[in-house]
C-alpha cells in the first residue's frame, strides 16, 4: 500500500483540490470536481490504481484501500512507471481512477485499454476530463470532449454499463470561463474594452468570492448533472463511470 511522504500533505496542488477556497480563481471547477468524486459509490473498493496520478490529490477519498500510483518516469513515489506498463498486474484493481489526465494522453484509446486490462471483471473506471478549458500542457495537451464523444470512445475501448455526468455547467461554467479568460485577453489598456478588461481583471480578487458564494447558493444544481438531463450544453468537465465486462469480483 502506498504511504505518502509527510511533505505531500503540504503540496499546494493537493490542498487546492481537497479544500477549494472560494477566493481562488479555480474554485468553481475544483469544488465541483471534488463534489462529483465524493459522490462515487466506494462500497467494497479495496484496490485502487491512480492512473496518471501526479500528486494523487484525491487519494484521501479512498481511505483504507490498497492505493497504488502510476505515472510518467520520474514522478515521485510511484508504484508503476507508464514506460513499463506491462508490470501493472492484470485483473487486479476494483477501481481505476483517472482525474484530468485523458486530455493529456496522445493515445486515449490505448490508455483506456490499459485501464481495462488492470481492472477486475466488473471493476470500475472513474474518469474525469475536460469538456471546455484553455490549453494547458502537462507536459502536452491534446483533446477536449463532448459527453457523447467521450462515451463513444469508452465503448470503443471495451467498457460497458456507463453513466456520464457534466461537471460545472451553465451559470457556473459561464462565470468560471469569463473570470478566467479576462486574465488571458492581453488587451491594450488604451482602448475602452481593454481598460474595462484590466479593471475587471484587477477586481477579480474582490468579485470572485462574492460571485462564488452566490453561485453556491443559487446554482448548486449546476455542479454535477446527469448527461441525459437537457439544458446543460455548456460544461467545463465530464465525469464518466464505466465497468469492465464480467461478473463483479
């Protein structure tokens, strides 16, 4: 079982995701992802593989499990290097967890088939990825998905019994994207719209917490929405839960 070093608890990447702060620019997206991942049924889960783990920010959501980590060569404290993925045991894990990784994978179908191989029959893939977000290389950035596009890819990779949710939708998505992109416009201040953008960008430190609190009160239904529910065409992220064919172990 993986035991993190004491310093990992001080990792800002972990703190930001496990305790989102309403003053933070990324609050809406991160608090909604946390809400979605907390809602996953973890009954009977004893073995978990964090595939593309990074700092494993959501490890604490799976207490008491044999929690193992796989990522690129050189990632600290991993159990498996993806350059030697054959060493990951087949038919072993109850859950493969993949959080905001798939968009960075050059061969997403190959990645999903690796997850399928290491899952027990009836085991579950729990995956989140972006629907709409800026380009962010880590170290590379390749894809964005719609709900139907992601479902098609997962089916083609051999999974069944899927359920898909849209995360950070509609009003929450609009607010998140507007606040985020004002900081990326790079408009010249000597123009009227550039001056307005500069003022809004400066005022985000005051606007963000008030807006975030208001949306938490009045748009909580847009945190996580079943993909079959109409009226949620704008979304920042997707979460999908899919099973490997076969009897539940």
